[in-house]
């Protein structure tokens, strides 16, 4: 009959299929809460697996390995899945709440529960699949080292701990800039070379490793090209001043670019200026490592050449104070010394060396600065305040470079023992400086060395010995500095001793028993610094008038000094600093002329005095020309001093200290307007008034202390 076909259905098949669908849909709803619990459980398992994988990745990173891309992708998918599941669990909580409010038969609830249940079941399947994908056999692989230029390096001793700390910091993401600081020659460059060469043999994630010495010409363009859009390591050796990385076109290392900058410097301050995230001090070697290093460079043959040498070698090594460069330099120098006499000589040189000051003796900053001024090191400014500031800046630079040591007194410093020893080893034993320095401090000398052999000396220090007398007429045509301080037995300098020292600029005789200066001191036509503090000098020779270049005269605590010849001080017209504190004449009358002479010194900036009768300045203050250059005044124990009205002639005074003046009633007395500056203390920065029981006022007229920074007083009447 054409195009007739038949179709037959089994009612059992139809009913069975319908029942399965209905059952599945019903399970989405009926088992919703059970499936939600299952989803939470599977999510927690996924989190635990994610933490395990992340921990393996961190371990691999510390081993300078690179995370696999598939691991990174899986971790990203886990993060997304965690967000989706948390959202779904939140939706489930809302549906459950509606069910309790509306009842389970609500059609609206039935539909939403069905949809949610279906999503939960599917999400469980996705979580289980994601966990299966996260069963990694390896999470990272080794990365070929970036091109690194190998640097020559010798054997090292005692730097392992510092090396390990640096390498550990390189692996820390939050550390971008690492600074190594410490005394010169302590091993900073050696450590940096070790770090550079270690990149040659170790897997890491950096694209390029660059070495540069900052103190030489730095090729900035080359560095810029090397680091552009790369993950880099820059090793900067011997940095002395701050560098702006952005100005140089170098991106500062941070957690985003994951690059590193490692620098070496002597200055701890510079570490902070460069923004170092980690500052590591490279310290001197402990004794065992010092001795091992020293033996390595001296060699067994030399050490075993004589039974005495081994013990003597230990003494020499200890003088190097754990500085690798000192140990290596002196070790090499002694490698050819096969007799005990050679080693004893080396010990004697090292133990008696001390720049120009004895070991462990504190050095006044002010004294250092005036030495530098008088030796011509600081002469760039007409303003003495600027000169002193330059001197203080140099001292601070030396302190921060670990070449000077701090002391408990902020006004003093000490020279680092090894710096002093190495300086004297170099200047005394080798090169162009040989024979130009004679330093024998605290050496127990009772007689001066044979002067003939030091004819070419430029600087001589015989401080802290027991020399009794200086005789003869030594010829020192080049001598500029002679330090004889702390020779407590020195009581005589013969006439003629200074006859042939035409270039002597600094002469210090403090704390000796000298009571008379030879008249031929007038030959010292170049002398600029003379220190007679603590001596038994009774009078100053009138011949001192010829010392027309003298800038600093110190007579501190010269208790036996009865008087100063009239006209002597005023003839020394270049004087900048005068210290006549506690001189023997301070309680005697007739000091008015001395004050007049002091007032005539137009370059005077620093005056320390104990003039007892200066309270009657109103009688002669009109004769005083000016204290225009005076910047510092320190007055102590002027028993009958009534006032300091003469300071009206010091318009540039910045620092004033007055102590233990029992009769002082005013600092500036009534009538000052008739004789001097109407606005005294206009530039005063610091005023200290101690133990002035009769003091009634600073000035009869209120003063505008425009620049005053600090005022200290104690035991004053009001």
C-alpha cells in the first residue's frame, strides 16, 4: 500500500527510562544538603593538595629551580575553583533558608533546589577531577645558569657564614637590595667575587648577572642594555657615595621585578641611603681562621725553618687583628724571612706603629682639625667656621668608613689599630713614603733616636716615652710635624735644637716637664701650631714674636707660667685659637693689657681663658679694637669676674660657656651700650651657665636670641 511503516515501543523501556530520570532529578533535591557537605569536604582536600604543591614549589625555588608552567596553571585553576565553590556554598545556604520558611512543597523552591543540586553535583565532579590533575611527580625543573663572567679569586678562610647569609637573602623575595659593609680589607670584595662565581655553577631564575666596580669608571650604558626588561643581579663593588638607580636607568630591585642589587661599601650610612633591605656587616676573622690564612701565605718551609719562627709568626698574625688583607699582605712579605731576627723586627715595627698617636689614646677632634689646618690640609675657606665644618665632615667620613673608631666622648675619636699598623707598615717599610715617617710611641725610649738616619723625615712622633732631654742641632729640612707629648721626664731642650727646622709647622710638647723654651725657637718661621699645655713653663721667650705664622697657641694648665711678655700676643697676628685656661697668672692683677692684645687679633675664633681680673673691663674696653672673629669662649673659675661686658666686641660669638665664677652678677653689664655692640649675642647658638651663685641677669636689657639652639644652666641665683 505504499510508504507504510510501523513503530513499536516497549512500555517497560519507557517507564524504566522515565523512572531513572525522575530518580536522578529527585536526588538533586533530596540529597542537596548531603552533597553540599561532600562538596565542602572535597574542597578542603583540594586546598590541602594545593598547599602541598605550593610547599614543594617553595623548596624548589630556594634551590634556584623554576616552577613548571602546568603547575602554575593548575594553581590558578584551583584558586578560581575555590572562589566558585565558596559562592555555590553561599547560594546553598540561602536556598536552605527559603525551604524552611516556605515549606518543601513550594513549586518555586522545588525548581531552585533542583538547579542548585545539579550545580553541586557537577562541581563535586570538577573538584575531584582537579585533584586528580594535581598529582604532579615534579613541580619545577632546573634552569640553565645565566651568562656570568668568571672572576679570579684566591682561597678564602672564615667567610663561609657571611656567604651563606648573603646567598640565603638572594632567595628571599622581599629582599631586593643587599649591602655588605665593614672596615677596608676585611673581605667584602672577596665575598662579592664568591657570589658572582657561584652563579656559574648554580641553577637560578635570573636572566643576567653583572659585575661592576663603582670606584672605577662605571659603564652605565652597558648595564642599562644588559638589564632592560630582564630579571637581573647587579654586583657593585667599592661604593663610596649614593647613586640614584632611576637616574641611571636601572630599575630598583623589588618584589615585582624579582631582581637583586648587591653592593659593598665601608659606610654603614651609605647602606641606608641606598635603601638596602638587608645590611650585612663583614667582620674580622676569628683567631683560628686568621692563623690558618696567615700560615697559608707564609708557607710551611718558612714556618719550619727555625724553631722560634712559629711562635713569632703567631705574634705577627695577632697584630693583623683578623683583617684578611693585612694577613695576606704581611704573610706574603714574611714568606721569605727565614731568620728569627727578621720576625722580631716585624713585630717591633707593628707594635710601635700608631699613626702619630699612641695605641688606644683618644684624639680630640678639635686637635685633629687644628693639626690639619696648620699642616695646610684645610685652607680652602676664609671663614674659619667653614674650615672647622670641613674638618668635622672629614672626621665623620672616616668614622663611617670604619677608619676611625667612636669613643664614649663625642668630642674624641680613636684610630683603628690595624689601620694604624698597616699605615705605618707601608709608610715605614716600603715605597715613596719610606723614611718620611718616624713613629715610636709608647716604646719606652729614654733617649731620642739617632736623628741622622731620619734626615728626610717629614713627620715625627715620639709621644708617651721617657725621653729626658733633647740636645744637639739635628738637620730636618723637610720636617713639618714634631710630637713629643706625654714624655713625662722631658725637662730640657738645648739651644740650637730648633735651628735647622725651617719647615716645622706643628710642635707639641704638652704634658712634659719643660720649664724653659730655647731662645732659638725664633728659627721656626713656618710654625703654625704650638702646644705647651701641662708643661712647667715659667715664661715665654720674647723671641716668639718671630712666629708670625702661628695660628694655634695652647697654654692650658701651665700653672707655673707667671706672665706673658707685653706685645707678644698682639705680634702673633695670625692667631685663630688661644687657650690660656688655668694659666699660672690668672689670679694676678695687671691682665688688662693681655685682654687688649687678644682683642686686636682679627682672626681669633676660639678663646679659652681664666682671667681673674677681667671684671673691670669698663676701664679699658674702649681700647679693645674688636673680637670680630671670635666664635667660641669658655671661661672657668674666674673668681673675681663680675661681668663679660667686653663680649659686646664679639658680634659673631656662637658658643659661650661660663662656669664657677663666684662673683659674676651679669654677663653683659650696665653701660654696655656706651662701649660696644648694642645687640650682643645676636648669633649665639649655645649658652651654658653653671655654678654662678650671684648671677642676677644675662643682660640689663632683654636680648633677642634669634639663633639660640640650646640653653643650659645649673646652680644660678635666678
